[in-house]
């Protein structure tokens, strides 16, 4: 029996969730990816296979405001910015996809930031 890496286990969890979750143009999928240093979020229309809106902690507009913040505060800021960009595109409701990560810490902070700015999920 071979031991799976943490990344393989996360991918397996993500695929299991993706069997039931799918985004449309009217209600896109809010996908979250978290690396050791940064966090990325995008709204995806799975029917067309397009990313509608994205934001990350390495984004040019957000990078300047990330100085001096811890990773959780950065994740909240990314969620808030994503929600603002989504509302500019006319998107109000999304389906949340945590990407196989636990809904805690940075993933939860990003979700809370997006909800505070008016994104519904």
C-alpha cells in the first residue's frame, strides 16, 4: 500500500466535490486555491469553460495593500476584492468550491470577505 502525498489527497477530495458542483454564467463557481505563501480565487463558468473574474494576493492592484498583513488578513482582502469585481460584472450569487482544502483559516477568511461585500453563497 503506497502512501499518498498531501497534495494528492487534496486533489482527490477536490475531484470528489467537483462531481456535484458546477458553475454557470448566472451562478459561477468560486474556486479557491491556497499555496504556502499566497491565495488565489476565481469565478468560473464551467459550461463555457471560462474564468469570469479573478483575484489573488499577488494581483498587481492588491500587492501594494498586502504589505504588513498576515496571510489571513490578505485572504480576507482578496475575497473582498473578488466580490467587488464580481458585482462590477453583474454577478451576485456563486457556488463555493473550497478546492479540497478545509473550510477554516485562510479559506474561511476569503469566504467571509466575499460575503461581507455582498456575494451570496
